[in-house]
C-alpha cells in the first residue's frame, strides 16, 4: 500500500513540474498547492490510523524542517524538496495566536476539525520594523472539517487564527520554505499590536528574565528596578516589560497600577493602547484556558467562536448558521458547560453582552 510518505513524494514531483512552468514564482505556488491537494487528496486513501502507522513504521528518512521549532505536536516533514515541503501536523494543545504567514501554499484537514477566523490590520504607526500599532478587525470565521482545503497566502492580507476542536486534529500543509517579499511574519495582538516574533534583542531578553526572577522572589528591589527599566526603554521594550510583569502580577494590584501610571508619564498615550492589548490578552488567556481544559468538541467549538468573534453580530451569525434560530442559547449552554465563570464573563463583555444576556433563560441569576 502507498504510504503517506510515498503520496507526499508523488505530490511533490507533480508540484515541482507545475511550479517550474511558473518560474518558481512565490504567489503562484498557492494555487498549485491547492490543486495538488485536491488531486492527490490524502483523505480518500489514508485514515488517521494509517498515517500514525506510516509514521511509526516508515523506512523513509526525509529531512525534517521543524525540529526544535515548537510547531505542531509533532510537525513531520513527509517530503523535503528544498524550496518547498510537505508536512503533516498533529495538534493537541492550544498553539495559536493571530498571525500571518511568510510562505505560500495550501493545507487540508486530514482528521478532526478546526475553527479558522480571518482578520484585517490597518496599520497606523510603525514604531519599528518589529513593532506596529493599528487596528485589528475581525472579518469572518468558519468551521473546517476533515477533507476541506484552504489556501495559504503570505503577507498581511491573510491574518488568521486557528483553533483545533478535535484532539488530536491532523492537517497536511504543502508550503514554500519562505517568501522573502513577505517578511517579517507578524503575530497580532488585538486590538492594536503587531509583533515580529523572531525579533530578539539579546540584552532585553536577559533583562526580562532577570525581571521575572525578581517578581517571582518578590524582591524588594523590584519596584525601583522596573521603573528604572521603563524610564530608559523605547516603546517596544516598555511593551515587553509591562507584558512580562502581567505574566506574574494581577493587573489590579497596586504595584502594577503605579507602574502603568509611571509608564504613561514617561511614554505618553501609547500606554493606553498597550493597556487595551493587555486587557484583551487576559480575556483571551482565560477563554483559551477553558478551551484547553474542555474535552467536549462542541464546547470547544463554542469557546473558539467566542474567542474569535469580533462582536455580537458575528457571534450571532455563526450561532445561527451552526445551531439554527436558537443558536445564541446554544452558545450560552456551551459557555456554562465550559466551567465556572466562563458564561458570566462573556455576559459582561461589551462585545457579547447583549446577545448572551438576551439568550439566557435566567440572565439575572447568571450574573450573580
Ligand atoms: Fe496559520
């Protein structure tokens, strides 16, 4: 029987011929990759069990593109052509941020399901090449089932998030190594920030590690140290310092409130934008914590929809499409099932408040 490695090799030879006729143009690769996945469609020949068996038993030893990348659980390169490769990715834990890609290609859900959301970013301020401020806008979301194929386009026109609903979910990715015209590959933080995750300032990196040690040991020098650091930092470093503090400190604690006031006195109104990002980050972190600990695919779908949706209209539209006219009640029920406090928080979020309070059979009780 043809293994998934054999199939990837056949597919790669087919792609290589087509791409050559396009002079190896990066944007042209996406359409070729979509066509290749449609043509070879691994879901018609390889079950989840087949794929696991092939990975465990194969004698093929393709060069691996993602060792030590922390990407996928695992990410396995089935065929490495040199300028493009075919990967298979297993997903168990939450591993996504809003992001764009610096490569082109296509993907297919082989097993399981995912919720993919798309966003746009209107850049307002380029503080540095590795740090932009602007407005992120939710555009759409859709559930993807096994067999469905999506296009991967490099650059900021394809900002998205993906939450995998079934555990594990498996996806095939056919992609170029890198589109040099579409770097850096920003991560995005609602509602305002874009950060190059590969940018590393070595000294700042060490300072943040030391800061974390001072926070964890509750060292008496912490307040002065962190204020001195903020006072002499640029905007990006200040963002990193404040965010590092929030990994350990309650945003409502006196020390953090004073630190924010100090940072605003030094750096001005940009701190308000940082605070909006931090507030959203906290909301997402709590939702994703519920998502991570939920074992029900339907509950995870509802959490993923609430996480992704930009406002009550987009959540209501998704709920109606998925669950019918009483879709909002299904959302409420799913948030109740997700764990203590999950529904109550969504009912107090201005973006979803009206929809969820209206849908709750016991709105006042839910808020107590
Ligand atoms: Fe992606």
